[in-house]
C-alpha cells in the first residue's frame, strides 16, 4: 500500500444499505467492514499512514431517506470521514437507469425513486456533514 497510494486510498462502496447495494449489484456492507478492518490493521504497520477516502452515491433507485441516515451512521462508525458524495445520474443503457425511469426493480416490484432535485441535494448535504 505504501508504494501504491498517496495520502489517501480512494474506495467506492457507493452505499452501505444492503437493499440499495443489491439493486446496485454490489456486495453487502459486511465486505466493506471487513476491508476497512483489514486496511486499518495493515495501515498501523506502515511508516506513513494512509487515509481511506470513500465515494458515495445518494438518490439511487430504491434508496429511502432512512437509508441515507443509516449510511451516515455506518460511515461515521467506520471512521470514513473523507467522503465524496454524488447524486445518482441516470446513464443510458444501465439497469439502474431502467429502475429510475420505471420505479421498478429487476423483479418488477415497485421501488421508491426520489427525483426531486431539492430532496436529492438535501440527501447529499446530509452526507457531506459526516
């Protein structure tokens, strides 16, 4: 790690809530916890400490305000304070975009999809104050 990272190592868990991670087709939150713990144990032995910086997405289809509050708690508990937060942006040809426009998951079940920019900005602001 010492030779392949600068002041920080950037990771992209994108979310912490398993329901949202599943919609993103990402591994469960426990994998992030395991990684952070392993990183910290290795980092303690380095001459120069490296910080973890995370990339998070708010407003992904299926996310609720409760998910955002839980994500904030979990990232704080993990000590991931250096976080870049992005509002979900639909991209052509992706499954997430199909969910965004249809308000349905891959099983055709209805999901909550926040589309009001004011609310999305509020979620981003909440996460920027970890």
